[in-house]
């Protein structure tokens, strides 16, 4: 039997989100909302209505940050990944965030997407560091980051509020 570290990395493709993706993103976010809300704040109602979501996507496309859809080798939407703080100090560091749909967990998509983004950032050459935060109640996310070469920065722990409860986030860093 394969352990998670022995699983082959599935093929994925990344493309920047665009307005034409609205219906597919709406379905993805709607079908995974309860699952995602275990680790991230709930999306506002604008993410669950087509016309409002189209405007959200237009705003994301105009943002200096980058927002990608993660597709399987067959083209199915399996997750999202983003790069934030592209225009913030320090200018050589970007914050990585990702989510994989509940039905696609444990199949290597998160690892494949993180590795693809890291490779893209290396090739671009503008950034020197990637950072990511993983919730202490989500060890799978920490494991993905560690498997992709990130190191746990024990000085970067922070606490946020999620659903009126404290949630500890651990910082992970990768030198590109």
C-alpha cells in the first residue's frame, strides 16, 4: 500500500482565474464551502451567486496578486492556489495559499500545485522566498509544505480568530 509520501505526483495545470471560470468556480466553492470553513473564514455571499462572483473574479484579475485554478490531467477543477503580497514589502517574498476540494484530498494535487507554483516562481526569478501558513488543526497542509521543501519557521506562529475561536497558524518558508 502506498503511503502519502510514496504517491506519484499527478499531472496538474494552472491557469489564472478569469471571468469565464465563474460557473465552475461557483460549483467548486459551493460544494466545498463547509469543508473549507474548517480552516479559513467563510466566503461572503458574493461568492455563491453568479453575477456577484463574476465581479469578484474581475476584481481578482485586476489585483496585483495572482489567483490560479488547479486542474487535474483530465481538466477537472480540483483546487485553487494563489500568490499574495506581490506588491508588499519585502518585495522578494510572496505568500502562497491553496485549497483542494474535499473529493480530491490525498491524491497529491496540493503537492503538485505547490511544486508547480514554486517552479514557476523560480523560473520568473523576481521572488526569492515563498511563505505559507498552515493551521495547527490541518496537519495535512503542513505535510504538503514540508514535502515541497518548505521549512517550518517556529518564530512565525500567529493566532487568528476563526468562527469566534482562536486558530494557530504556523509559518513555513521556502527559498527559491
